[in-house]
C-alpha cells in the first residue's frame, strides 16, 4: 500500500509512519514546515514532503505515481492556547476540505481522519443550554470538519473513516496533555489538585492507537465512524491513583479542589465493538503497563532516572 500521512512528525503521525514502514508499506510523510525535525522520519525510511496547509492543493504536483490512501492527522492548535483561537481552528477545517479536493484529483479512494472523543460532548449538549460544553473551539471545529468531510468525500467518491481517538498517551508525546502534566508534577514534587475525578475517561496507549489506524486502513468499512479506545473506561480518579501509585504511593492526591461539572460521557460512548468486529482490533497495552513506560521517559527528561 502507498499512503500519505499528514502531521507525520507529530506524536501519532511519527508512530504510525514507523509502524506502516515496518509492515512494508510505502509512506509519504507530509510535514508542514522546513524547520520541522525530520531526523526520525529519515531514519525510518519515509519519503518526506514539505507542504504547508495553505499549499495543500499543490500536493499532487509533489507526488509521483498513484496513492492508495491518506491518513490525515495534521491539526494546528490541538492543545494549549490555540485550542481557543477560532481562526486557527477554522483554518484546520479549510485545510481538511482542500486536502479532500486534492486527494480526489489524485485518485485517492480512502481517507482516515483523526477526530476527538470531545465531539460527542458537543453533539450531545449543543443547543440544550448545558454548561458542559467545552470552553474552546477545538472540538467544535472537529465536529464541523467531520460533517463537512463526510459530505465532500461522498461527492468525490472517497471512502472516509472518521476516528474518535480517545486521549492518546505514551512516549513521544510532547504536548501538555493531562497525563504528561500530571506525571511531571508528581515527579517534580508539586502539589497535585484535581476535580472530584468521578467522570468517566479513557486513555489509549500510542501503540494501540497506531494498531487501530493500521487496521482501519486495511479493513475499515468505507463511510463508517469508529471509536478508538482502550476498551476499559473508568473514573478519572482511578487513572490518577494508578499514576500516583506507579510513582510514589505516598504522594497525596487532592480531589475536589478544582471546580468541574464532572460531566461524563456514558459507558456506551467508549464502545470499541464496531471497530473490533470490522477490523479485528483489540487493545494490547493496559494503562498500568503503558503508564510505566510513559513515566520512565518523563523521568529521563526531568533527569530523575533514580527517582
């Protein structure tokens, strides 16, 4: 299989490119900036193409030969202050639709896009007066992009699989997501405060996320949306306790100090049965194992190998 991966130098992108190359596939890694660190992509053996989001319509001119599929992971402002920058999020939507137009002109017939579990909160609560809507534009932009991509892919004859990816974590993630922030604070001896932690969560190890995407590429049903998760959601406080116990059981946990609606999706929102039935996907890395690998990497980063 010959495929395009956008956002190839990012957390999920780099891991996916590595896995697909090892499986014998030909991967074209799209990197948005000439300044991006592409050393690992070079070592993996991927073909690297620099293409800014604003120039995505020229992508076909930079690629020779037919391409089978595309995995679209590039998305600016997925964490930090840019999640609340509507101009950044609108450009993500525009860039995705222009990518679909470009893929159509290239004859690409399959597209996988990365969504977020937070889309389900938007869909469930929008227009109800609920206070449980996210305070940023990121998930809202994902919902809009998802809907418009389905329409455009339908018109262009491209089989779209949209993936609700749930809280990917693991070595290689450089973001300020919940896992990284919590582990770093605990390792540094900082006080750790949380909400009540009663809301259901699901954290999915990077190897399992990549495995799911690879299986969807091969066996995903065109037009179907899949939830990509660990198959074992649980209250957030349970995850926090596992993190603490993996570092130092003596660390005090201060639950209830941060205001939160404690809004929780239902257990059926975390159901991977469709994905498993269609592709054979089963998660292999339980949180208790994945968090140990993540902690080891963050320890080294902080210079606390003997913690």
